[in-house]
């Protein structure tokens, strides 16, 4: 499907496509970060029949419902790269040490994209991020690399 991107001067951008039911479905993203789900007629994209303002969290949830899992599986199929959540046990040699101390990327070619601790997500942690037992590391890499990373986090 073709996605049409339309600049909206002074506002932001509209990205939309035409569904099989001849409805234009899209998203307006404003310059200040607001997001709106829109539905309009195929022949008149400026006449919006439905407009639903979304918070960033709602937009992320909708994206997940509509296809983020599909995108991840396609990336894995096409590249061999996948994501995995790796727990850091309290008995891990890296409990209380920094992410940089693990040398995870150098040793396994796996990247840590976030750390979840006590329900709080810490995105894109820096090498000086202090790890703690009970952390969940959200990682990206190949299946082999992820297996090596899990072993490294457990045994050092």
C-alpha cells in the first residue's frame, strides 16, 4: 500500500493511505508532538469524517495493536535480528556493576535498548547505567548473540 505524506504548513504532517473500503485512514502529527487518528473520504482528504486525538501513550498502544508485533516478526524473518528480554538475577556477577562492565555489545553483538526496573522503563541506557538484580534488559541481536548474552549475564 502506498502511504501519502503531506506537509501541513505551520501544523506538521499528515500520513495516510486509502483502504479497500475507499476510506482515507491516517495520522496527523503536529510540530508540538500531538497525534491525531483521522478518517476521511478517498476523494477529499481535507474533509475529515472522524478525528481522534491520541496521547503519545495511546498512539504507541494503537501502533502495537495494529502491527508492531508484525513489524518485529518481519524484521526477524528478513534480517535474523530479534528482541528478547533478559533478566539480571540478583546472583549475577553484574548485579551492582555498570552496563559498560558487561561489554555486552563487544562480546556478543547484542545491544541493550532499555532496562526495566520496578515497572519503570529506562530507555537507551548509557554504559555508566548501574545494573541491579531483578532488572530486565530489553535486547536486540541475533539468536546466537542473544543466547551468548543470556549466558554472559548469568555467569560472567
